[in-house]
C-alpha cells in the first residue's frame, strides 16, 4: 500500500539517497524550503506501508492567467530505485495535476532530459506531449537539451497550451 502525504521539513533528511540518482536534479536546502513554504500542496511524498520513502514530487503554480500561461509546474519527481515501475510517479503526477485543476491552471509542464527516454515515455503515457525542445537547458560536465512537456488542463478548452512549437528555443526564451 502506498500513502501519499505532504512533504515535511523532516523529509529533507530522507531524500538524500534518492537525490543521488544522476537524472535527479538536486537543489540547496533554501530551495526546498522555499517550495515547502510557498507551494506545500505541490510538494508530496509517497511512503510504503513500512514507512520507507518511495519517492517525492515538488512543484508550483506560476504564470499569468490573462496571458493564459497560468500553469502547474513539476520541478522534480523522483522515485527510489527499488520502487520504480510500480506506478508511484504516476500517482504523484496525478495529485499534482488535481491541484493544478483546482487552481484553474491552463496546463501542467515539466522539463526532462532529452536522453532520459524512460521518463519521456512515462510522461507520454500520462498524456504529456513534447511542446518544445530547449537547447542546452541542463548544464554540467556535458550540456544537454531538455524537452518541455505539457499536458492541458480542463481550463484550456481550445488546447492552445499544447500546440507544439516548430523550432527549438534557448534557455533565455523560456518564461
């Protein structure tokens, strides 16, 4: 059985092992605390029946409703290796989407490494599309492009938020 609950400050001490995954973006302590303070409804943990942390998701709402860019954003979703391929990420994504619907968002978006085909496939199964490619989005030993993937919410009746761009963009062009 999986329990989904809000992230707490104590969980910061429990996510280190999951954050060692090379495909998981890690942040400084103030960044996590900012999300916890400003968007607690978007910061969730999945726990097993034994209390083991299975994974977590961190997100926020941002944009401008008048410009139809108000959206939910997935900043990070990661699952412990021993709990992968069990639908945990899908459950966490579903809750984040429900929160975004309640906040009347037009869409939910996320960025994923172009090379992370397993994640791209999972997001596509969850109904996300590749909206655009962002050149050199990830920086490090080797720079890498990202896919900006999106899923329209019910407020976007005309599905304008998920019409793919026909050209890649640079990081500076991302709002």
